[in-house]
C-alpha cells in the first residue's frame, strides 16, 4: 500500500499524548511540532485515525511543504504540487483555513485566494478545461505557515473530531471531548479504578468510552469517505468492523458524575445514553461539599467553573475552598483539575504536585495534579 504522510493537529501541550495514540495504532511518527503530529501510513491510516484517535482534532493528508516569503513564491510553489494526484476533475476544492505564525505572509484571506488560483491554474492545464464544475466530492485544504514554512493538508475529517456525535450541537461545554480524553490519558487512571467528576461534564463519558473500548469516531461520518480516487470504500468498513470487534461494554466500572445543577446532570445523563455508556456511569445531583466515597485510591478528574462572568467570579473562592476541603477527607485519593482560575491552588488549600499549561482554544488553562499514593500491589 502506498505510503503517505498524514497530519493530526491537537491542543497545544498535548502532542505527546497524541503521538502515543498514533504509535499504538501502528503508524510511524514523522515529526512532532507545536499543536500537531505528522505520521506515515497507507490509505487505511485516514480511516483508522479518524475512527480511533481520541485526542486529534482532525486528520489531514499532507499535500506539500515549502518555504515562501512572497505571494509570487506562494503561487508558484502551490502550483508545482501535483494536485491532479489528489483532486479529480469534478472535485470541489478550496482553502478552508489558513493560519500564519511568525511569517512574512500573514493575511489568511490573501493566502487562501492566491493558493486557490494556483490550484485552478495547475488543474486547468492537467485536465484541459477552462472551468471546473466542482460538483463532486469535497477536498477542503488547511494551511499552516510557521516561520515562512508553508504546510498544506487536505482535510479528511470534515467536522472536528471532538464532535463524537453524542453531544447535541447546541450544548456548549467548557472543554471539548478531545481535550477531556487527552487529560484523562495524562493521569494514571485505568478502567478498574474509581473516577469521580464533581463538576459533571465530559470526563465521565470519555472515561467510560475508554473503559468499554468504544472508538470515538464510530458514530459519525467523514469528508474523505467520498474520496473514491484515493481511499477504497472497503477500508472504511474494515475500520468500523475493527472498532466493533474491540468493544467490551459488559465491564464493571465505578465512574461517577455529580453536579449541583440538576439540568447539567440530566444533560450529561442524556449524552452518556447517546454514547452508549449510561449503564457504566452513576450520575447524581450533589454539591461539591458533599463529595465522598467509601473506597480508597480513587481519582477526581474535573473541570471546575472558571468564573468567566463577574457574578460567578465572586463565588469562586468559596467553591474551590469547599472542593479542597472535600478532597482532604478522601484518604489516599488523587485529584486532577483543569482551570484558568489563577487562585485555584490558594483556595483549594494545597500546592499541586505537578502543573501543566494547556491552551483551551485561546484560553490559557492549567492542569493541576494533586497526586495521592499508589495502591498496594494485589497479593498473588
């Protein structure tokens, strides 16, 4: 099978988690950069990466990379790429997004229009037509400029991979499914351990999907499913068959989600049902002050309120203080929280053992890690 290069963008600060996921799928890593991992694989990589990767934002087929400091250079080097190898005569193609960091070319709209013109010029000469119908499959491009190096990827995913299909589009969560999954993977939590989220959000659902080995992309579609010229349809079926064979949702778990707001709990329960994991999670309307559990060595993984609105900000010291007091009563537990609240540690009442800076969109957040002791090894 022909080896191609694929690009998987991710949240800044979580490249190591995505790299490990890609290696676990059996693909060779080509490069790890800020916010993306490039890897090698055949056409099947597009299908399996879209279906199985929990922490990637999307999967792109790398079409080319070059240095450009003028728009003339951008035009000529874009035109030199063999677009006819990727885009059929009736293909619909456009530059969906361009981003530029520390580069002489920085206007996204100019980059987009110049690259589109260059592609049209190239394909016009190859297909011997003056005008393109563009009524076939979609081939959207995403372009990154970093220090004058232009990297071009054709988007195989369509909607971002955080859209698993279990959460209604209207529901807005503070953190996405891909970020929640990556943060869980940064902890030592495993499916046989206890997990509690006292500010009920995406964590319990993503954890339950991991525990039951449910692939995140099983119940959605992808743009590249219609790329008959590049990816055989049977490769998509094989990826879904592989995902189905791996599911084990008859397992016993201790995953719990609480929130003081009944509407939040009801929505989380509905989302869990949509994801097929509601039987693996116990949801309950409960304030953080009532956080408790009879067993030892559990995990709290959560996303407490940030206080984006002024009236919420005033309640944060008391909320984080209550959270810290409840945590101290949980003998031998570990707590992991992501928040942008600068005084989180102060009111929680303990300095984090580890702290990781992660960008949630444009918002700078911190992943505070309060580590408890490891459980004793089971006696043989």
